[in-house]
């Protein structure tokens, strides 16, 4: 056996293991990763049980300043979307639409709020959302059960 063939064999062994990871687990991990990002953010926007905090209203009025959208409405929309959409992702219910919602939120944040955070932050969020939108929720989801593929 040549040196090159030994190296190829050493590389092939872990690659074979990686290729055996069930797609359903990868899809669940993508959903969970994306959900976790937005769920964490949602927690910073509320006081008590889903009461939008004064700080959140302040941020939307003074820092975020989204065009064409009243800051109070934007604060409510973002807060409730950051709670609801991650739950839907984890359950795998309306999964692709939930991922699309978070993709649009990320796009809004990228363009209007933190335009310098693409490489450091938002690219990863986009990648997770695109993965979920493209490959769906997987077998470990309510969507899969509802579709009758259980």
C-alpha cells in the first residue's frame, strides 16, 4: 500500500461515518440552531409573560428605525415573531414558512439595523434558514407526520 493510498484510506474512514449521520438529525439540528438564535433574542424583548418591555420600544424608536413601519408595531411584530417562529421550527410545524419568516427578519436586520454584521453573524443565520427552507423539516417533525409520510 502506497503512502497516498494510506492517506486516502485514513480520510475515507471518517467520511464514511459522517455520511451515515441521519438526515433527520441534521435537519433537526438546523431547525434548533436557527430557533435558538431567535428565541434567545426574544427573551430580551419581554418582561413577564410576553409583555413587550419599554426597552424594546425604545430600541425600535431610537436605534433600529425601520422604514415604512411604525416603531411600536415593529416592536410587537418582532417580539411575537421571535417567540412563535422558533417554537414552530422546533416542532417542525409550518417549518419552511417559519424559516422564511426568520430569513426575512434577518434580511431586515442586515439591511436596516446592523449592516456591518453580515460575515460575523447574519451569514450563518441566512445559511441555517436557507437549509431549512431548501431541505425541509425532516422526518422528526409534525410536518412530516401531517404529510402522511410517517
